[in-house]
C-alpha cells in the first residue's frame, strides 16, 4: 500500500511520459538527493571516519556509477559487449590532462566534458567493426582496442608530458574560487562536484534511452535484422551507442584522475578494470540505470565491508578477506545470471511490487 498508484491520474501525454510519473518515486528521489547534498557533506557516513567515507567510498562509487551507466548503454541497451571500458576511461583521463596543459585558463569542468568527446570519437572509431561482426568476435575486437590503447599510453611520452615516471600528475584547479583538484582540494568539494556531474549524466542517459535513439538501440539489441527492416539504421545506432558509452567512460576517467586519485599510471586503466566495470553492469542489471547505481555501489563497497568484518570480528588478514570477497562476488554473479539475469535492479522492482499490495498477500 505504500507504493500504490491509485488516484494518481495522468491528464496529458507529458505527464504520462515523465521520468518519475508516480508521486512516491519523486518523494524517494527527493529524499536521496537531500541525503546526498545535505547530510553526507556535513556528517559523512555514520560509523566511518569523515575523510575515509568521502575519499574511499563515496567519490569512487559515484565515478564508477558514471562508468557503469556508460557501459550499460552499450551492453545492456544495445547488446554490444565491450571489454575496452578501462582504455576509453584512459583516453578521457589523458585527454583531460593534455587539455589542462594547453588550456590552463579554461574551466576544468568544461575540459572534463571535452575529454569525454575525445573519448567518444575514439570509441566510435573502434566501434566500426561492430557493423560487420557480433558476439564473441566483437568481444575480441574491443579487447584488442584495450591492449592497443594501453600500449599507446605507455609508448607515447607526449601523452604524459614526457614525465620520466610515466605517470600523469593533476595540476591544481579552482571552480568558483574553490580548489577542486590537486593535493589542496578538500574531499567535500570534490564529492559535491562529482555528485553534480553524476546527476547531470544520469539525466542525459535517462532521456536518451527513453527517446528515439534509445528505442533504436533496444531494437538493435533484440533483433538487429528486424530493426533494419523497419527502418533503423544499424550504422547510426551502433556507432552512436559506442560514442555515447565512450563519452560517459571518458568523463568518468577524467573525474577519476582529477577529482579522486590525483595521479595515475596506465595500470589504472588496464583490462582488469574493464572486467570490473562489466561485473558492475551484470550484477546491477543489464538495461537499467538504477541497476548501474546498485552494481557500482555493491562491487566497490563489498570488499571493504568484508575486510572490515574480517579484521574486527575474526582477526583475518585484509589480503585474505579481499581474495574471499572476489570469490564471493564471482559466486554471486553466477547465481544472479542463473536465477535473475536482470540483476539487483529486478530485486528492487519485486520489492516495489510487494509494497503495492502490502499488507495483503496478493
């Protein structure tokens, strides 16, 4: 009964096409935004040290959510499997680093989004093989793109300004007079910037997948031959999916370096991270933006929780608990693929269905 839509009528098409047509959804989103903007910046996460809560949990979860949304656009909504996510994030990170070098006076947020467009162009280029191949062969192609871009990050010194260490180090930048990048940046400032960008990117993704472009992606995913017969252009649909997905990955890669790590090497964008982001999509739910939030939060926080429980309750070494958490995540992925292929997002839908009729059995 808490989630019942009775009495909520739609009088116009605009009301019927709202992203959150049910009043309870709007209230829930408002509560989450209030917690994110008004509670966490001042109090952090209860039971955790303030700086640790922001630097080690909230900021990376928000950044990886952007990555997961981008990958979900390609894998979940378009059906094009990719293992090059880490490399496309690297393109965004290195592009933003070079842009800040050549244009030090331009707003850093604008440069972050420009780096996303660079990553989108690279992603569309490597998405060209998807016009002729699919399935396992497309996976191999994106994996080749991952290794090729990693090689470029290592072998082209211009990308990291000929730094002998091969690392990129973030310069200090301000936004409205507040330092948001570099060692002097406060965690709360970086958190608020990342949170705002995540909300903007979520709105963009939600409107795209609910519109004409998103419908063409889903038609390509479900039956590409039939989609072509009814007028969907595979060239436009697939390349736009690769470009939009890579744009999200590029923005998240730039955020990861500039507003979280502060410095990074090519290992931050290796194939292991590409698998990690794919696991976030699978666990959260294919074709679900809400699932992208759930998958990113769960995959990142579960090892931290396991290490804390193992240390406090059983005195187990952190390395052992980290390996245990990886095994547990693997088991959960297999279980979800068998029992509920739509991931954690489907479980949330089931909860809402139960709330519609509670306390009645059916």
